[in-house]
C-alpha cells in the first residue's frame, strides 16, 4: 500500500494519528501530518483507510 | 435470518452524505446505493469556503472530497443538482424535484443546514450568505474593488469570512452579539488573541444585535442594529446561524425538532437514519438532544451511522467527541469538547502572551473542554482528559499520579 499526504491541506486535527498511529504522526512544531511510513504493510490498510475517511481536510491519499 | 437492506438512498451530498455512502461500501454493502445532492457539484469540503476559497488562495477543484472516478469505482450512483421533495416512508420511496421516485429500504438523511435569513435580506443586490461553493465564489467576486463589507454575525463563519475579506482588501465591519467574538465558544484567552488579530488587521468589530438589512433601489445600503444604528455597506454577509433542512420530511412521520430527532444509534425510525448537521442526537452525558455543525462531527457520525445501518443488533451509540478548529490569520485554534457551561480554566502549556498555549476548561473539577492556540500536537494530549471527563489534577500528561498528587483527588 502506498500513501501520500498533502501538508498544504492538513489542518492538524490529529485524527489520522488516532486512527493509525503506526503510520501518521504530527510534527512537533506545526502540528501538521508527518508520514512515519509511506508504504505500510497490508495489515494496516483498514486503519489507513479509516484515517483517510476521517481526515477533515482530505489530506491523505491512498495511491495503491 | 433477516437480510440487510438492498436499496439505500443517502439524501444530501455534503461530507456526511458522501462519507456515509463511502463507508457503506467499505463495510461490504453490495446493494444499490444512491447519493442525492441539491448542488450540482461533486461532494466537496466546506471549511475552506470561508478561508482559502473566499480569499482566492485555492481553486474550487481543490476542495473536492474525492476524485470523480471514485464514485463509479465504489458503485455510488450520484444524483446531483436535484433537490429532494418528500420521503414516503410507508411506500419506502424518496421523491426528487425532477419527479424521480427512488425506492429505498433504508434512507440516510444528511440534508444539512441552510443559512438563517434576516428581515429585508431577500432580494437586494449585495446581500450574501456563505454555505455553498457558489455562495463563496459569488461573495469573492463581490469583494473585488475593496467595498465596505458588513458581516452580520461573529461566529466561526462570520469571523473567518471577515478575516479573508479583509485580506482581500475589503473595508470590514463585523457585528458581534458577544462583547468579544467567539467568547462563549473558545473561551476568553483564545477569543482575546483573535480579537487582537482582528484589530491588527484593521477589522472593525462592533457589538450589537442585527435586526435587519436595509436597501434602496434594489441594492443593499446597510445593516440595522437593535439600538437603531445603521452600518452602511456595499456588501453584506449574513452569518447569523443556520436552520436544518427538514421541510421535505413533513408528513413522513419522523420527529423533527431543530433537526431530525434520532436515538443514540443515529436512527430516526426503523429504516431511516440521520447524520451530520441535520441530525439531532442525544448527548451521551446529559441525554439532551442536540445538533453539531462541525466538520469532524459530520464525518464521525456518518461512519458510525453507516456501520449501525448494516450492523443490526451489533449497532453502537453514535457519540463522537465534539471537535472544531478555526484558522484566523496566523492563529490556529482547536477545541475538543466544549467551553460553554464550564466555570474555570487552567492554562496547561505555553501562554496567551506567546500566542501559543493549551488550556483545559472545567465544570467544577471535571475537564469538559480543551483549547489550543498554535499548539496542535499538544492539543492531542488533552483529548483523553476531555473524553473521560477527568478530574483536573494539574497534571495533564506524564507519569500516573503519585502520592504527593493523590491528595488533590
């Protein structure tokens, strides 16, 4: 699975960290999304899909 | 064994409706799925309307929630640009304005809200509301050339629009019912910082109650306040709150009382569910029904309602933690839970003077809300305290309570 995050869109709500903390984090300074792994393993797909759905700014894209 | 629904109609193609439809598919629903939207646009995100769209920073395409091909891929049939006229619950039919009758063995009501109007605002040129993409683009156009803008209403929408309009060169007066805009919603420290930013931007804030819009020769001339003052304006934005879109449910047998009244599962009646701004759900703490008009609430309600609709006896209460944010110039304010109804406040990290802080708002010793300004990551650490209604000990994070702290409990 490949994912992409758009930091320009991110609003720092932190919802993705709650949904998939193994994949997403928030930058300490600006609170915006940081990708911990850009190609997480398949077993994280449900969590990442949830993060994508729950993101209030559509900043997460699932590429594959 | 009963079979689940085979024809689901989701009415309303804002974030609640589109997330409901997408979640139904993600959860394995394989029957017919129709998403009805009154606006001609593909589902899009509303928070940027009063920010990046109004200021012209973003093109409208940028706020689309999903690429156009996603709906095809998920088997979501879109009916856009047509409003809904009636729900016939006994026949299990949703009627649309173009005469279409959609059979539905389950319906999700996600018709959202519309702006409240003011006396005299219907007709004259120069009066705007801000709910839809078309509203935002029309207002943006009206702001070209630096007109005098009066924003009636200083909630999240009014204040954000005022900031964006000021940035694009308008001469802006914001009318606030409260002494400081957003005071009750975000607390005195954060509201004070926003008020300072408004002053720095040259935005005039005027306390008062708007009673109507005045016009002459078909064009707006200003906004009348309760004390008789007339605030002269070339353009007026009416941002005095919203009304739920429930008129089409008349005669459906659903209970409507400032929104569609639902049980804790998000169900209004057998086979009819509601999500988003239009849904009135019981507050898990007080039991009182209420609506939220927050972006994340709409998403989380939609996910929960879609799951409950398919879950049968496994349905779970829909009770997302309230959360919203506002961006005002260089301030990002985030609120978990609620400030309203609290009686004390403790700054946790940073300070208002640094324009960077977090604070908890408590009712008695219980944490009911957390506010963060320009500290989005630290805000997350306070979330569990709000979620659990924790007793405030002065120790938001870090190790568990030790003996020296336990006395405070």
